[in-house]
């Protein structure tokens, strides 16, 4: 094998290896959660955002003590069923179950690191 062909083959192999490593890293960041939990509050905003990668993004106002300024909790949704449930619950009190995924390499999976997995609408 000539030197030029060897360089091309090695370069192609390095590109394939880098792509596989990036795919494995992305898969791991999306499937292994850093933390899990629940947040309760009033669903203030929920919409799709993005120029190329449309993602479902929203925020709830967390209620703490009466008279205190409510804190915002921003989140992303990847499941269409959960997105439908949240669309129907706009303005209502909800309990959101989430999984936190740190280190997701692109915003095409969501703009925040909190991904909602379940929603319960409070009466």
C-alpha cells in the first residue's frame, strides 16, 4: 500500500472512530440521568422552539411561601404524549416528574438539562 493510500485510510478510520465516540457519548448523556425528581407549580409557558431542531420547551412557576416571589423552573420535553398533556394543562397547577441529563452536546434534544417524563394535573 502506498503512503498516500495509507494516510487516506488512517484519516478515514480516525473520522469514523471520532463519529462513533461522539454517538456513544450522546447516547450515554441522553439515557443516563444525573438526577431524578419532581417539581410542582403553575404551568406558565409551553411551546415549540428552534430554527432547525424544533423542541418542546416550557416553564412553571414554583410556589413557595405566600408573598414570596415565585421561582421559575425551565424544562424540555422529548415525548409527544407528555407534550400533549402539558399543552392541555397550560395555566393549571401541575406536578412534573423529570430526569436531569447533564452534558448533552447539542440543543437539538432540548434547550435545558431537565427532561420531563411524566405530568400530573392537580385539581
